[in-house]
C-alpha cells in the first residue's frame, strides 16, 4: 500500500465516501406528519360540512391546515441542504397546495361546490397526480400505490351514489394520508436508528 | 508492474473527504447541516472547509436569512473531479480486494 497507508484504512475511506454520499441524499426532514395533518383536516372538514352544514367548513379547515403546515415546516428549517430530488418533490407538493387553494377556496365561497361527485373526483385526481409524480421521482412503490388508490377513488366517485362517493373518499384519506403518513414517520425513525450518528 | 496512483492529500483528510462526499450528493448545504452530519466542531469544520475552498474544491456563499448570517457551501466542478479521481485511485490501490 501507499506510504504506510493500510488496506484497512483505504477500505475505511471508501466506506466513508459511500456513507456520506448516502447521508447527503437522505432527506433531512420527515414529511410524514403533513400527510397525517391533512388527513385529519379532511376528516374535520367533512364532519363540519356534514353536521354543521356550513359553507365555511372546507375553506376554514384547509386554511388552518395550510397555516399549521407552513408554520411547522418553517420552524423545522434549522439545518438545511438542498438536493435536486427534494426540490423536485417539494415543488410538486407546493404547486398542489397552490392549485387546491386557488381552486377550492373560490368554489367553496361562491357556493358552486355543490356536486360531491365532482368534488371527490377532482380532489382525488389532483392528489393522485401529486402522489404518482412523487412516487415515480423517488422510485417509491408505496407512494405510487397511494396514487393508484386516489385514482380509483376519483373514478369510483363518478359512478356511485353521494354516500358511496364520500365513503370511498374517506377510505382513501385514511389509507393515503393517515396510514401512509404514520408509515413514513415510522420508516424515518427506523432509518435514523439504523444509520445512527455519523462520525467523520 | 503498473505505477500505483498517488492519493490527493487535500481530499485524503478524513473530515475533508467526508465534506466533499456529503457535498457531492446535494446542490448546496449550510454550515450547520455539514456540522450536524459530520459531528465536527465549528473550528475544525471551518478550518477544513477553508482548505477545500483554497484548493478550489468548494465554493461558499454568504447570505442573510431573517437577519441571521448563513453560509452555504457547494462542491465545484474541480472538487467533483478531485473526488472522482480519488475514488478511482483508491479502487486501483485496493485492486481486486475492493469487492471483498
């Protein structure tokens, strides 16, 4: 070996490079909580609009969820590294948030959001698009599976009764927001435990 | 017997190698993120980043975010090349043992 450098040292350097590259690419923040938060927000909005019969149920709940998301995300941004992958996925979800806000807020306030079938089909289609794109970028079958569930929910909403459409939507919210969010959070904690602290 | 390659001493330092490897996987990274990932002290980290900067392997940008100073580092093309050459040299030195 070179100038007293042992084979073990060279191997250790190679291992360090691999570990650090993987560490750099690993997302630093877990976004599982946002899926759970928005899942709960969807349930709250449905419950409020069903039992409270208020046109404000959806706009107010979505606005609160958006404010909480931005506030928590901002407070978590102390250590930061930008990756192309994270920027691509982040952009999809940011664009989704803006689209939903600009579409559903005026629809809700103008009172034109009256057809539940259309509402569930559109919201499912948009969420299917975002989950599908994100799943394809990250090569993450579980998230792509969520996209499939949303797409099925969107198609089913076009054919069933109002009650059936709502049940399909609530099931999709449970599977793709709450259950998926909890899965992401657990996977993130397990990943952190597996990698441990990185001493360099 | 072919000549064994020289290992670039700037890249070979453990912390500098870790920093270059970390930066190769991201577009840019804050000082605090690099500190968290390497568990290095501020002084040591700053000194090693300065060496990499002097070698032209990393570039830094100073920003103010909410009136707080923020230093952001990114790997340069020359740094990326140096890291790739270092990996190639390592593999050559290890020879067939690299897959063991």
